[in-house]
C-alpha cells in the first residue's frame, strides 16, 4: 500500500530547478525540457551527459545531424570543426546551410548560430582558426568524445590511434550515396553501467527445488523475461529463507517460467511465497583500434557463435563482411584519386572500385561472382551501382546514420546502453534505379548545378523531377513529423517552381516546453503556437521553394468534409507521425480505400518501428493488430494486488472517482437540473440510485444526515484522515478477518499463495512522511474541488489533525 501513498504524495509536490544565468545547470536536470528523455535515461546518466564535451569534425549533412541530435540530448558542450566552404550541393543534406553562404562561408560558420539555438543549456562553438589542427584538438584532451565525419580511412586510423592512446572515446562515420559506415572505439576498459536500459524484471515465485541445480518456478501468469547470465535476488521467500539473504547470482534459463540458480541442496525446504528481482549488472567493454581491426582475418572479425562479431548486422539478407570489404575498396579508390569518390557519370570509375573489391574478396577467400537468371554477375551490378552513387551525400542516409551516431555519442557520455562493437555497415542498394531504367545513359546523373545535385548523382534527374512534383499528406507534426518535413525539404519534395507539388500537414496540438527536446523545428518562442504552422514556417526557411499548407484538424470522421474524395485521390502518398493507434487505423483504412501508399512509423524510448504499405503489394497497418491489453479484475485491484501496476491502477481509479467523476456528475446536476435527472434515468438506470446518493452526500453538509460537504479546511483534514483509516487500515483488517494469514482453501491449500499476497494494515503516524504526505495531498485536493483555501504547512495540519475524530472500527462478522 505504500506505493499508493507515494502516488498521492507526489501529486502535492512541485519540481524546482536551479539554473545559473539561464544557461548552465547548477542543480537538478530541467525536467520540463527533458521529461520524455528522462523516461529512458535516468537522472544519474543525464547528469553524466551534462558534464561531457563533444568535438564533431565534419559538418556535411551527416555531421549536422549528429550535432543536432547531440545538442538536443543535453551534453555540456559541442564544438564543431569544418573549414570547407559551402557548396551548392551541400544544401541537399545540411538543413542549416543557405544559398547566400555558398562559396562565402565555411560549413561550420554557417551552421553555428542555428545549432546554438537548439538548446540553451549546451555551449556550442566552432573552431574558426584555420591554423588549429584536429591533432591539436585531440591532444588537448578538452573533449571526452571525438566524432569524425567523412574523413578518409588513413586519417581515421591516425586520429583513432591518438584518441585511443589518450583514452578518449572515438567515433567515425561516413555516408556515401546509399552506403554508410560507422566505427566505434571507446577504449580498452569502457564501463557500461546498464547494457540494455530496460526496467529490471521482477515477479512472484511458486516453487524452488532443493537440489544441486536448484530450479525456480515463477507464476504462470507472467514469463520471467530474463536471459542466461542475468543476476537475481530474492525477498519474502518462506521456508527456504537462505535465499532472502543470498547475494545476487547469475541464472541459467530453463524455460519461460523457470530458471536455475545453482546449488540449493543445503537450504531448507521451500514452503510458500517469494519474489525474485533482476539485478542489473554493469560490464567493462574492451574496444580495439581501427588499425588493429583492419589487420584481422574474417574469422576474427566474424567469429563463430557464441563469440560476438565485430560488425553489427543491419540486414540479415546481406553479408556484413562483404560490405566491410566494399568499404575498404571505396576508401582505397578515394586514397588513389585525390580524396574523391567515383564520379556519378563514369562507369569506368565504378568498375575501378569493383576491381579493388574483387581483389580483396579473392585475397580473403570470398566468392565474388553471383549470377542471376540471365547470367549477369549480381555482385558486380550491386557494388558498381553503389560505387557510382557514392559521391552523393543525401539527406535520408544522413538522417538515418545521424540518429545512430547520435545515440552512440549519448552512450559514450552516459555510459548507458551497449555501444556498437565496433563496426556497422548499411546499404540501400534496392533503392537505386536499375541500369535498364536509365538505358545505361550516365548523363541521367549529371550535375545540374543546383541544390539537388547530390540527389541527382544518386537517383537521377527523372526520379528527382517526380519528387519535386510530389503531393504528400503528413498527419502529425511532432518528433517524427518534424524530421519528415526536414527530410522532404532537403530532398525537394513539393519544391517545383510551378507549384504542382504540395505538402499538407495537420496537427491539432500546440507546442509545449517538453517538445523542444526532440522536435527540433521548434524554439522557446514557439511554445503555445500550433505545431503544424510553426513546423511549416521552419522548413520554408530551409527551402524557400517548398509548397506546404498547415492545418490544425483532427483526421477522422468529423473532418471528412475537408479530407474528402478529391483530397485523398489527389495524393501520391500519406505519412503518419501519430501517437495513438486509433488515428493510425483510421488513416490506414482511408489509404486502403483510396489506394494510397502509406509510410507508418513510431518510437518508444530507444526503440522504433517503420512499416511501408504499398497498395496491392503489402499488408496494411490494420491487417495485424497487437492483442488487447489484459484488464485487471476488480477483486484483484481491491483485495489482492500483487504487482506495482495493480497499485497504480487502484490509485488512479480512486483519484478519478473522488476528484473527477462524481464532481462532473454534481456539476451537471447543478447546471441542468431536471434535464440531467431525466437523461440519467434514461441512459444509466442501473446506477441511477447510487449516483444520486453520492450527489446528495457530497452536497449535504449536515453530518447528522451523513453529509460530507466540507465547509472549511478542517473538514477536509477530517475527511482525508478518515479516508486513510478506511483504505489502509479498516478494509485490510476486515479482509484479514475473513481470510487470516494461515487461511486454507477447501482443498487444503494455503489461501495466501502466489499470486495472492497477504496484506498488513497501517497505523497512522503523523511523524511518518508518507502518511502525512497522503493526508496533505488528499485534503488539499478535496479543498480545491470545493473552492476552499488549503494549506501545505505541516505544523498547521498536525494541529488540525488533533481535532479529528476517527471512529473505532468494528469487524463485520
């Protein structure tokens, strides 16, 4: 029951933030800004991040994505380095560059003001002195994390060795067309405090065997959810009490409902009850340098199970070591050609990369000839096309890789979640046009000297023209919605000069402070304004040609006069960025009916999902449904709670009943009178009498007539004190009278056996902070409902408590 008291107590408290000068956090974390993030990253990890400094070298599209994500997350400082002058094609991936800066400013200088505006708690600066070298910055040891973006492999090897020797955390990454690479090195002894970030598992046990390999059986209602090697401890075990004082030990899973805990043969016999708790264990992770990784053979980089591979698999249909060799081939070509990737219009350049790749395959004993049905070499086609497109830095790849690398930076700073160990490769070869689609005419990829040149280098002019004229409907302008609009602005969606393309975005919500931590199109000055309108204005700054219309409508039955037949049939595709299933199902149903493609996605903490729905090719979003959540029986909530979820639901139901539901009924009665009574009799006859009785009790102030309406704060204190006695003492005394601790069923089994847990009643103690917190919260809420003046002065409330009369409870036998 203590958890119930805690819920009420927290309702009466407020959070205080100590900020010095409006910029530097001196005390607690700003929970208003970081509230959603704190659900995933605890306060201690967040404080570690707020003490971490990050250097990002390279501010192309990928670099600015990493910087944006890192700043929003709330590290101490971010320094950017890039002395490259802005080129027109940079605008296809870097959302903070402008046409006016082309050829005049460096990429870092152009981005810095916008980056600073993302988070007032993060110090953001750029290195403007061209004499300052990256080596000097690393050797200064001012930065905890070093991130290199699109640096040549030879330089990565050198700078990584410097950082490794200085015990600095190092990340390098590159985006080459639709091919991407990430390398992570956090040193030889990186402490990871929480490998998964998941809540520890816990549950009730029903039996423990007495044997050399003791087996714990958990209750059949819920799987234990643990894995081999997880550590557990025990509480409240009866009989085999030695488990209660035993240090956490690793387990071996034997089934979803049982696990082995080692030798229990010397312990007493298990008799009843018991809880298990997973104990999170940190780990010391060892990383090696890029130089050492490159000297390893295939069986060292990808060893046999159970040894972990050095390359994280991103697509189980593709060979990660094959991708590794392609990256090496691409870097060797780059090294031999003045740091340039293959020209998108040159088949010879692409073939030269493939020749290097082919040699590497032969040297490592890998077959690099895979023929299709027509006798063509599929492998050559794939890697020649990836090579051809590699010079383009495109926004979709930068957004994807920037999210991954941003998360790795947070892992490096917070020491939470398992880092990539140590390489990651990704390719989206399937997205590239086939040579037959452009008739092997490489002029399709020729530069047009505009902001979309990198997109054209990858996908060609024909596809870019279609994108410019696309008609899209975005439902939701929150975190995912902001990212999608930014992506579309850089890609050129609905940006044709003839205004044939169009984006319609709708969102009913207004911007709140907590949104600023992840919805990066918004600033402090936008708080209180419509999300869709502010997001539309923000992306028009990124690309002045974008044709976007902002709505504030709910998409559903009540807006079908707006989103009608003409609207739906005039689209090219629909994208949802919603936070509820019901709205998703409605949009999905409309897309099925009107034969429209749907892009569906969602996030939950560090997890995410996407689903691409193509008419007549894939299943729709509504084709598969998660099972409905199991409800909790009323008897379990009231008498036999055995999970924290049960106590939370009990507290919520009690709160709703006392401070909302009956209050709404009373106000409707006072406002509508006879009409309310008529409607109540017509619509809810089964509960009519009970509701009317509650209304009378809460409006009547005569205690002799059992009225409960308070006239002053003393009455509120009396009510709260007696409610405490009723809920946490009297009801439990009655329950234990009916079912004593030693009660047995008609079959002779113990009544209080899992999942039931025998309760204990509480004796009110005004010196107990939890008890007093409950009375303070309940009395003040009661006073607020009736328009009375409350108080949170503990001394005053203790005086008022002395006037309370608590009737002696008599057992109902």
